[in-house]
């Protein structure tokens, strides 16, 4: 399979749609969280400022009252970041008790002095609230920005991680479609040519009919494999079958193809009864045999053994590299491009074996052939 790192149009649309949706929802979530945090901190800062101003006003008022009661000199505290003013009874008309904002200050006017020392109100104000609020706004925006950048990075990483298996699968499917097209083209072309020659000759020609038969069986084999892969296929009932008869029928079915390649088939078959769906048993044997024929050189031998314990097919074909033995049962995987095929035959064999609790084992040597053994459940 050719390695392709580029994204096709569908994958690009999926990638950008996922990133846009992920980033959009994440940005909205960050905005909501940022607004909630900012509002909560702003309210907390507002309350802290009010209580600080109120406490300072009460402290100054207490000092005023104490100075008058004891006849001592009034000493006012120096609180960093806060300013205050004592408003006499004569100037009191210009002020109203309360807590408000004015000219960039938070201001509290308190009547706690109760006109002691002729002081009607204590005015306390500070710019500290707006300074801290500005700092809070900057911190929230910076955290939101860093969080969004981090989420962008995560979204790109997740997109690549999520799309990688999809991308690989789509490459497999694209190659599968190309292989199926190629596989179908070969027998279809042979059918067309054989039919054309037959029409021109207007006489019976055994070679032409043999070619037509072989091509038709190749098409039927492809059809059966594709039908098995259809998830909506009709489920058949398990029944008692004679596996020897299945093997014999499949051998007869492929005889024209083995004869065409000059392949000799040696058999040693025992009478074996199994509980299986007949079409599954036939597909199991058919895929193994067609695979052996496909990768065997002309004028070689295929040996088939059937006992009560196992079913084995041994060929003298091109063989399989040891490092690839674990991959050959994966869907759409082909070990060799020497012969045709579209990488589903052995995967179907493995699925059927798993369904009926059969163990499949394969041994192979490059240039000498392969042996596939199916062990029946005890």
C-alpha cells in the first residue's frame, strides 16, 4: 500500500469542521468561565473596598468622638492608598451620606461622627479599587488567551490523532476500490474477448468456453467475498455439514484454474462432520484454495489434508516474509502484488475461524511456499 500523508477533500472538510466546532465551543466556554470568574472577583473586590472604607470611616469617627469626650488632641491615622476628609457642620449641605463612585474614586460619606468636634461627616475615598480592577481584567484576559492558545494546540493534536486512523482506513478503502476495480476488469475483459472470439468463429471452441468459465468463477468468487462483507447480509442457519464434500466441491470448482496454470493438487481427505453454515464453510475453503492458486507458480503442487483435527493447505508459491505473517489477516492487507487480489480473503478466513472457535496457523518461507492450517475445536 502506498503511503500517503496528504488529506483528501473530505478529510480536510472533516478536519476543519472538527477544529472549528471544537474551538468555537471551547472559546464560548472560556468566555463564560472568564466572565463568571471576573464578575465574582469584581463583586468580592467591591465588597472588600466598601468594608475597608466603612471600617476606616468608623475608626476616624471613633477617634473624633473620643477626642471630644476626653478633651484630647485629635490624631488621625495614615492609611496608605486611602484619602479622607472631615466635613464640618457648615459645609455639610454639599454632601449626602452614602457609598458611590466619583472622578475615578470609590467614595464613602459617613455620618458616624454625629457632629462631635463640629464634624458632620467623614469622607473616605480610594483609587485602589480601580487599580485592582484593571489588574484583574488584565489577568483574566491573559489567562483566557493562554487557555485558548493551549486549547488550539490540543484541538490540532486531537484532530490529527482522531483523523489518523480515519485517514489510514480511507486509504485502505481507496486502495481496496482500486484493487476490486482491477480484479473485476481482468475477468470482465477475458469474458468480452472470449465471447467476441466465439461469436466470430460461430463454432464450439472448448478453449474459449474454458476461459469464459474461469472468468465467470473469478467474478463469482469476488462476489461471494463482497457479499460476506455486507453487514446486512441474510443470516443462515448453522447445520451439520460434511466438510470433506465441501472441500471436494471447491476443488472441482477451481479445477479449470489449476489446470490452466498446470498446478497439481494432491489430497488426503478424511470424512469430517462439522456444525457450520454451509456457505461459510465453502467460503473458508474457497478463499484458502484460491489464495494458494493465485500465489503458486505454474507447474507446482498444492497439497490438501483433512483430518478430524485440522484442515491444511500447503503450496509451493512465493511465500510470505516472517515479519508480515501477523498482518496478512488484517482487512485490505496484501502481502504481495505479484498476483491479483484486494486484501479481504484471509481476513474473511480469520473472521470465519473466530466465529466457529477454530484456530488458524500459518507458516511460510519466501520462495518456497506457505502452509495454512485450520484446527477444529475439540
